[in-house]
C-alpha cells in the first residue's frame, strides 16, 4: 500500500518532493524519485512484503519501470509460473512479480492478478505507458492529460495546482455525497474507472482507455444450497488466507455485524498466531456495537481493543478528514473509520475488514426497503400519484420517506437509483447526466434485488466505501484488506439464486449460516446498526455552534446551483423543529470545510 506519482511535465525536483510530501502518509517508509527519459516517477512506500530496500520503487526490469500501489494477493502463484518459464527474481515482493508478469504477458497480466492495485509501467524501448486499476476500484488512480502533458497520482491533492473547480461535480456531490468516477471535483483531472487500463503512446500522443473486467449478465447457477454454502466458505477461507500474507503485524476490524465477525473468525482459525481485533464504540446505545464485538472477540479468542468515539473526537478529526480525502466526501462513517485506523496503527500495519459483504449478499437496509415497497411500485403510476395527492397517507400516518418515494417514482429502476442519489433535492437546476456511466445494472439482471446490488457495487462501493477505507487507512499508514472484495467472491455471489442470499426478510442468509460454524446464532442475530455516527443529535447539541458557523450565508451563496432558500429551511427545521435533515446538512458542512482548506470560495462565485 503506497502512493504513486508520474509526470512528463518538467517540474523542478523540489516541486516533485512537495507534491509527494503532501500525501506522505501513504508511504512513510521510503520516498523514491527517478527520472527516465522525459518522465519523472515518484513513489511513497508503505513496506508490507519484503521489507528490504531492494523492493523500493520505482523498480526497473529489462527496460520497464513501475510505480505500484496495492497488493497482488496471488503473487506467489504467478511467481511460480514465471519461474517455470525461466525468469529469475531478485526480490520477494509482489511488485517484481507484477513487473515481470507484464513483461511476459503484457496486459493479460490483469486477468491473472487477484488483488487491489493501481500502477503505471513505462516501456523505454517503445516509449509507451501502461496503467491499470483493480477490478472493483479499491485503489485510487487520478490522472490529468491535455494531449501532451500527463500527471498521474494516487490522490488528487498533488494535481490541484492551476486547476479550476468543476461546478458540475459540486452538483453531483450534493446529489450523492461523493464525486463518482470518472469525474473529480476539479476540471481536467479524472479518475480511471475500476476494471480499466490506460495506454499512452508518447510517440503519437494517443491515449486509449479500455475495460478489462466488469460485472456480467447474471446466469443463475444450478447448485444446491449446501453446495453453494460449502463453495463460498472455501472461497472465503482462501480469500482470508492470501490476505494474511505480510511481513509486518496484521489484525482485523471487528464490529457487531455479520461480515467482520465472519472474516475475523476465519482469520482466527487459519492464522498460526492469535489475531488482534479492533472496534469503535459510542456512548449512544442506538449506535454502539462494541459490546457485541467484544463478545465475538471472546468467542474467537482474539486480542481485542475497543475505542469509544465522543463528540470531541469527531470535531478533532474534521481537519484530518479534509486533509486526506482531497475531494468533498460526506459519508460520516469516515470519521469513526479514521479513529479506528488511528488506534489500529499503534498495534498493527495491516488489517482485514468486512467491507463488501453487504453489496454481494444483500445486507443493507435499503434492500429490505425495496422488497417491502415492491408491491407499491407494481401499482399503476397514475394511481400512485393520486394516492399522494389525496392526502390519505397522512391520515393513516404512512408518510415515510420510502413509501413516498415508491409512490412518486415512475419506474423500478428510478426507485433503485433514488437510493444512491437525491435527484437534485438541493439543486436549483437538476441534471442526472452523470448517471450515464452507471446504467449497466439495468441489463445485467432481471431480478429487482440484484439490479440494486449491482448498482451498489458499481456506484457506491467504488466511490464511497472504497474511498472511505483507502483514505482513512492511508491517513495513518495502515493497509486494509477486504476478503469480500475478492473478485471471485463477487462473481460467485451474483450467480447464486437470490433466496440463498435473501429469504423472507432474512438478509445475508448464506453468510449467517456459515458464521454459525464459528459463533452461536443467538450471539450474532442482532439488529443491523451499520458503521454510523450519532451526528443528528450532536448537530443539535454539542456541535450546533460549529455547524451554524460553517454554514453561513457567504458560504451558502458561493455554492453553484445550490437552492439556498430550501437548504436554509432544512437547517432551521433540523436545529429547531426536530425534523431530521442530517444527510443534507452534513454534505454542506463537509463542502464548507473543503472550500476553506483549498481556498476555493472565490473561484466558485
């Protein structure tokens, strides 16, 4: 887990050093800068495998030079194949395996590599650059290309100089609380989409971006439930085992949920050492899962550490949030994630997590809501609109957000999209053209829940969950590995009959039945809380003054396309009338902090 940088712009060395220093937390163990032809390579190393300096980057082999961020979990398997082909190795690193693998197979190395990665390889003989990003977008890849000049980096901050704010991206952020790929919050800088590679020919200045992996049309497998459970268990054990490869201390995040409990349980079983587990708790019982996590830890006999998050911790982490996330990012669970990694770093450098289980195995609350409101969606649209207009919902106290949404939404696909987008709720001019990059979910499956799960994977997982995990962990130089994001598990989950995953309201059925092999069902059968923060309460009490100060008229009037009047009504309703507008207020608050950090207010007027 590292930070990469590459450019053909002739910056002075001190400028390159400043750029790398701005994200030095990604790789505190070694900073490498090297010039080859007209290219400058920069690398920040967080040493995990082969701690010897021989594995520092940039690394060169037979005319190829690489800068690489991430891990190739099956590198030993690939290395054995290359050894049989006659290649020799000088290190024990996965970097060298990736580099020599590219030498032999070219872009086909991507089909072999199982991991999380973002890398660039330059061929000095052909004067071409090959770059790629992992299948599910666990590792970030930013680039700027104007037809002559290229800049590539693991984070946006080193690429910000001289760039203007992308006003359309601000509107997208206000819609869905992050900036989805290929967009970034600034103009002329983009994210390479997951499962894509990029080839740049410096001889012709032609840039090509191609897809090498994506979700496919679902073909349900004819398999018994027991066979599926055993196969999935086997895949999970292997995914955990290959992610335990490390030359530094390793642990596991453990919440009160099914996913982290299963990953930690498997890790405890397959590891030859007693594992360390870590969790975050809150004084508010509605959000606190620490007691359940501690019970799990007792059962699997891990060394466990619980840290309680308080409002002061929350406030203290705001500057860190703005510093390391680069773009506005309004998932409030980023804050306990930062705190969790801060604590974890005191004990280990690598941690397993349960991220990805909810997407593949139908675990989020919104999946349940889709099922419950499906019958409403089946009613003719004209009739549903008539019901809303009649006012009958208020009479029978049925005016919940999800019911209103189901009645007002024309199609099932729109209903699914509304889970992830506010559809211009805060905007003066509504524009959903950015969703054109995420329409595949409509064609991969005819199953309502699978459609939602696929959009969850393609839109939310990459742009929210993976961003949260990467930045929060890298902020404290921790590498987080997520077995559920092994592409083999994602692919396998999608071909299983839906009732294996969701049956009669029982979410993640198959994972629960596997977990019973490790932890009694009476212990883990608890209501899902999620990794949430009690911001709604804190906004009205301990942090009220802080929020009102940040959300002042000068700031609000500077935000392009914001319906200021509507937002101020929401703010008043939340603070003074006990109506919950937490999500929208938090988005604007995060944006205000981002403006201040990057001196952007005047640019956006």
